[in-house]
């Protein structure tokens, strides 16, 4: 979750070369699957971030319904 520190600070995440990240792509590689807690942390950061407006991909992770509950306030947020 390399982007989390940027999101927590209200910034747009950046790649190592300094380019802005336009999409948060966490598509559950075999060795890097997100947990419900990871999604909770991501949702909290997105909820308090107005700068990032990109897509978030969470396919192929081993998430439960709790992950959806953590993300719901992000979707309810104005301009979320």
C-alpha cells in the first residue's frame, strides 16, 4: 500500500519517478492480497482525501463483506 502515506496527507500518490498515480491498482497478486483491515485503512485515507480522483481496483483480493462496509462512506462522500 505504497500510496497510503500520500492519501493520508491529502495528496495525489506518486510513482517512484514522480508521476502522479491516476489509478490505485490493487488487483490481488498472489503474494500481495489485501485484507479487510488494509481496505479499512485505504477507505479512511480516501475519505479524508479530496485530491485523488482516480479509479480504485480491488479485484482478486480475499475480501469479505466488511471491506464493502468500509468503502461505503467513500462512495457516499460528495465527489467521492
